[in-house]
C-alpha cells in the first residue's frame, strides 16, 4: 500500500517510476525506454559486444545500445568505398565489436585507430567545457583511460589492416594515410579535436559515408554539440541527435 501511494504521488508530479532491474525495458548508459531492445538477444550482436568487452579489460560499461548504433552505422559504411577511422579508441570496445561483427578481412580497407593512449590533452578543452575537464580528470584518476598501447596493439593483432596511430588529434591525422574514408567514429569527449577530425576527413568521405559522434548529445557536453553543429553547417551537413547521446551524419 505504501509503495503504491509513493508511486502515485511521484507520478502525479510528473515522474515516471519503473524497476530498472526488470527484464522488460532498457535502463543503462543514460537511456531509459520500454521500447524493444531485441537486438540484445541477437547472437551476432552478443558475440561482437562480448569481444569488445574483452578488449576493454573485461570491464562492461553497459553501452549495448550505443554499440548497437555503431554496428549499424559501420554496416552502412561497408557499402561504400573507403577506410574506417576511429579517433578516441581507449581500450577499443567499439572498434573491436565492429571488427568482430563484420569479420574484418577486406584487403582493400584499413581501420585506423588514433589515440594518445596517455589520456586527454588538457589544454584542448575550452573554458566552456569546464565540467568535462573535471569528469576527465576523475576518469583518469580511476584508471578509465587505457595508457598501455602495447595491450591495445595485441588486442587488434588478430585482424589484418588495422593500424594503431599513437598521437594527439589534429597532429596525428597526417599519419592516417587514407585516400577515402567510409566510416569516421569520433569519441574524444572534447570539442576541439572532434571538430578538427571532422573537417580533416570530410573531403575524403564519399556519398554514403558515415560519421558517428559518441558523445554529441551526452549530458554536460553542450559545448561539443554546439561546436560540431557549427562545423557541420559549414560543411553543408546536419547532425541527427540520438537518445543514446550519439550524433550521426550520413554524407
């Protein structure tokens, strides 16, 4: 009776109450929905996500829907000519899941993985991103940033055509020797390098190429979204905002 009264009181004030431990619905990574999450039961998805978690030091961050979007976007990009690029790799969960899901073996493509493997470049954060700097410092202190590049190289050794580039964006982009880019995944949690990477690779992207931003609509990343929107307008493009916190452009 008390639980029913509390639920009714909360709902009368605009809150929605549901059990996050229920098998019905999706409630993780900032996304709460009762809509179908049937993709989580797909064998190919499960295998790809599990391989990504293994790459991530067997730490599952609970980003299944986010990875589901990335796999869909990568599948779309495989229909056009060009390499794949990820800027902001960390342990490699997303890129590993893509490689596993699609059995990466095309000798005509390379998958470029760009990261400092030393944590964020602090001076790149704008004053408007103060909250993100604090979050990044906290993540660094907790060991959330992978700094062992040899561990990352070992993880990707099973796939031919994967190139690990250690360095900061935008300087490291000159070492990405891709003439055409079909898929660009940006996950640096910082407006300056993400805009630089977008503007650098956009001229190399054919029609049908895909740009996926991991944190575009993420809570507290308003400066990143503003900066990317501005850059996209200058390129004649528009970003669609996804409830996962991601952003998407199809060229």
